[in-house]
């Protein structure tokens, strides 16, 4: 008696075959994104937080020294005022 092959050995064989990916019908369209206001705000906050992290800390000893000097009326003159103003402008505007 002979028994012929009735089918595949693996009955799930035809289910495991990779199928070709369907081609997109929209070839000429460009990708785009939409960013919500909340996401923009979070991005701005992240940027500000990075700036704060990278900024030098305030040196309280120097602040106290300047306060003492400012209390002395003989210390304040036009040269000192101009130097301070120039330093503030260069620090603020990164000149």
C-alpha cells in the first residue's frame, strides 16, 4: 500500500509568507506636521531651562562688595557709572 502526500507538512505555511508592501498611491505629496500651542510652549520652556542651567551662578560675595562700595559717596563717579553701564549692556546683549 502506498500513501501519497495529501498536502504540505506545515498547514500554516501559506500564512507565514511575507507579502509585498503595497505601493502608496500618493507619491507627490509632501510630509507635514502640526505643532500645538502647548508643544510650542513646552519647547520654549525647555530652551529657557537650558539657558538657566548654563548661566553662571550669582556670586554673593561680589554682590556684597559692590553694595558696600555703592554706599560710599566718593566711589560713585561718571567713570564708574559708564563702566557699569557698559558691562550690563555687554552681558545682557552679548556684545
